[in-house]
C-alpha cells in the first residue's frame, strides 16, 4: 500500500488515534478493486513510501475494517472529491488499516537488488498502482531485508 509521506506517512499512522486510518484517496479502479474485493480484515500489507527522496517499505499494517465507501469522494472540499459518485452508488472504496510495526526503511534500491523480488508487482517498470498484491515468498524476503537493516 503506497502513500506519499507528505500526504500520509508511517509516522502519521504511529501518531493516529488507535494507530488506525482509512486508506482513502485511491482513484484507480484496479487498486480500488484490490481493496474492495481482495482485502479482508486481518490481512497484512506493507506500508510503502512513494514519490519521495527515500522511497521504500516503511512498515507493516493490518486491515482492521472491511471495505467501505471512501468518504472523501463525497466531500466537495476534498482533493479526492468525485462529483459523479453518490452515496447510493459510490465509486470509490477503502479499507481501514492499523499499524502492526514500523520497520527500518527498506529502500527501493534494496528491493530492486534482491533477486527473490524480481517479479514483485510494485517493482515492475511503469507500475503506477498504489495497491498491489505481494506473494508469500516476497513477503518473507522483504521481512528478511528489514531484519538485516535493524
């Protein structure tokens, strides 16, 4: 799950009430579908800092509430407002996530250098999705990289 740290960072989640937040603002249908249709309460995800000087995996979160309409789509003052979306037929969905652990940053360069992560969706050239699946073997490899950075 990617977020720009100047929008919402792992440190913001650490400070959030109950260390929980709605993963709002996703405006790509495929990424929305991953959250809406594929993510269940208890699933874990990596919190990835993107579009910043030091991109990489910064922590682990757990889905704490099932998919629900993203409230920002209804707020005309929000950057994520969608005037075509209605409460009766919302376009955009999100899940709530809770902090599991802040990790030492596993930088993008380290992820790209790991042979076991060669097929990881988030590392594919041209990938712009903010929500992507992670295979079990990739999960273990990233955790090993994080452990080595402690």
